[in-house]
């Protein structure tokens, strides 16, 4: 079943972006409205994490290919930035329609290259689609301000695009995060160069084809592949005005520190360690289902995955049931019916995750459910790690690091104060949740816990795109967060005009030199 579904992957939409050479086909770049074969000498394999089969290869795009992508984006910007907002809106409407129509094509590509389950991959596309949907309200959301500030004098502001922008995206949400930028950068009149994760480029390539079909002129949306070299070129190119980055701490800090001194606007979503607090009065089923789902869903490879569950007081009695919930989850290939967790992205990721699990007993903690060595029939080579529960303290390496796998750490605390203290002492600030039936407790948590996205009886409190992504502390670098109102702020600059149109006979003949008020 797996191989037949995988081979049917995205047939209707994927042919244009695949070259004819090498194992699964070389992925082309998309430059100036053309899918172009790269002449790179360095290529990176894209592996199916369930089987280790090479399904694709991406080039380390050459400097001249990269420069031609930026040149195409700069050329397209001249006309695109002057294109009427109604036309840009119409193209985004069309893109929205096409993404809905091809959701399962994109999702299949994600399952094949990234490993998550098909249902989860569809969610990945849907969460990106929601940003495209809000982007199509641009004719309302981009309205400016106007005020008659004095007699015959008006001040009004408008929001203008920046120019060529770039997006550098991670492997774990290959559709959603590309769509955050694809929709907002272009609808506001910018052009965009995307550098998708080298591990799962397929979703971005299908999106490129859909952008073309939606009517985006050549050069408005471009894709270049590669890794650190291509990223450094993005940081250094003088024509790129803004960079949206989502990924790990090392790459994010590097990009922020390299690009901002060169005058670029950068928004960077980084790593996370999301905690939840379980109070003794919490609804048992709601809590346990949500905690297991958020800890182990997508094999823990979500930046809003739950990494730490703090049981307060008598709530610790729920731990045995959480163990049962974890053991009941099915680990298998993402295309298989009934799969709860697919593989993690690479053998290296698996080894790293298993290293953290092994460190727990060595450092004095306890493994409650051990996902190492999980056997998955039919997938002997997959990078599988089963749901893992470990009991830790905050000084252990499994607590201190972002594991990015299906490992949920359990901590027992005596009071809510103690739980909040643990959360606030953590360097990250992406999300935190509380499970309780007491409104006053929930309200206190919401006010006192520092992370930027708070869930109350909600384990993965990712804001819908009418709000904005609001991770903070070590989970974000920059000043203007992703999507929502701030997403429009990121992709626009304001121009404010003050005009005076007095009646001609009211104008005197003496100059005024004092500061106008
Ligand atoms: P990653 O940092 O390895 O890769 C992200 C992007 O940066 C990729 O396009 C990659 O090619 C590039 N890159 C990687 N290393 C680089 C380097 N040394 N120099 C220049 N560029 C480099 O991240 P990943 O493994 O793809 O994604 C997982 C990470 O992303 C996790 O840490 C996760 O928490 C984070 N993430 C955060 C959010 C959020 O919104 N906060 C969302 C999704 C993922």
C-alpha cells in the first residue's frame, strides 16, 4: 500500500519540477517563472525517512544561479509592486483555490519526504492555507490612515512593499511555513526567493507550480535549493531587503547576526521547549488525550510539540494513565492506516534522540516508557522512535536541550508557583499550557507564565492567522513576528504624506521660520 501510494504521489502536479537524471530525479530550481535544471556539482539526497530510499535530490545552487533568481525577483518587482491590489488579491484567491484542490498532492509529497502521517500532512497544508485565506483580505487589511490635521491640511499613510524578500524554511512544516511567506510577501507587492529545507523540497515545488497556475507573473515567486552556502548568499545579497527564517537556534542566530548588520529586516522563529502544567482538578480525559497528542504527534517534531509535562500535587496520579496512552499509539509509515507516529527525519536525528533517552537514567532520572528499538513491521530501515516518557529534573540534559523527537519529560511539582518558576527559568518562550477546571488558576497562569503562546486546556496553542505567531525569549529573534497584523507590518514599510491645499487668496507673503506645529 505504501509504495503504491508513494508512487502515485503528486503525479498531476509534480512532473515539471523534476529533472530526468539521478535516482529519484533532480529537483529543479524555479527562477523567473521557469523550472530550471541546476548545473551544481554538489547534490544532496532527499531520503524517505520510512525506508531510506532516495526519492529526490536537491542541488547546492551555484552562485550564478542564485544571482539570477534574485535578479529575476528584482526585475519582477518593478511591475508587481505597481500591479493593482485587486489583481494581486485575485491571484491569491486563485492560489487558495488551487491549494485546496491539491491538498492531498502536497500532503503525499510531505509524507514521502518528511515522514509524518497523511492526516498530519494535510493539517500542515491546511494551516498554511489559512494564512493564504487571510492574505486574500488584503484590500481591507492594507487600508491606510487619513486625517485632516489642520485647516486645508491632510496627513495620510500608505503601506508599500520592501522589494525582494527571502524565506528560509525548516523540514518539519514543509507546506505551512512556506505558505506563511508566499502569501503575505507577494500579496503586499514584494517578490520572494524561497530556500526550502533541503530535506523535503517537494511541497515547495508544488506550491511554485500552483503560484504559476494562479497567475503570479514570472519572478514573483522563486525557489533556490541548497544549504548553508545558499543561505549565506541570501544574507549577503544587497538586493534582498528582508528575510523570514524558521528553524533551529544555530542557523537562526547565524542568519540574524549576518543579515541584520547588512541592513536587512529579519524575523526568526527558533527552537522551543514547551511545557504544560497539569493541576489536580483538570479533566482527566481531556488532559491525557491532549498531552499525549501534543507530545507524540508528528513524532514530536513540531516547534509547538509538548516537551515537558509538569504534574502539580495529586495530579501525579494521572501519570500511569499517560503511560498507557503513550503505549497505545501506533508507530508506522506515514501512509499506513491508523499510524499515530511516523519516523523522525533522519538516522542522525534518531541517534541524537536515543542519546538523550539514554542519558536520563545515567543522570538520575527514570525511563517510564522507552521508545528505543521499536520494531515496525515492513519498515526495517525507518528512523523510528516510539513514544517515550521520562521522569527528569531540570538539571538533566534531556530537560535542558530541545530534543525534537517523541520524548515527553515528566516533572512533579508541589505547587503552581513552582511549576511557573520552572517554565519562566527556561530560555525558550514559544508556548506553555495549563490544564485545570479553575478559572482563577488559569488566569493566574496566563498572566504569570512568560511564553508568548498560552493554552488553557489546549496543548498546542498555535494562533490562527488573524492573530500572529507570538513565541518570545529564546524562541524568537527580530522585532516583527510572523503572520497576522504583524505579518503585514513585516512585509511593508509606511510612507506618510502631509499635504496643504489652501485657497489661493488665503496665502500671505511672509515666510514662517519657526517649526511648523
Ligand atoms: P535547521 O535550522 O536545521 O534548518 C532550517 C533552515 O536553515 C534550512 O533551510 C537549512 O537549510 C538552513 N540551515 C541549517 N543549518 C544552517 C547553517 N549552519 N547555516 C545556514 N543555514 C542553515 O532546522 P530544521 O532541523 O529544519 O527544523 C527544526 C528546528 O526548527 C527545530 O529547532 C524547531 O524548533 C524549529 N522550528 C521552529 C518553529 C517556530 O515557529 N518557532 C517552527 C518550526 C520549526
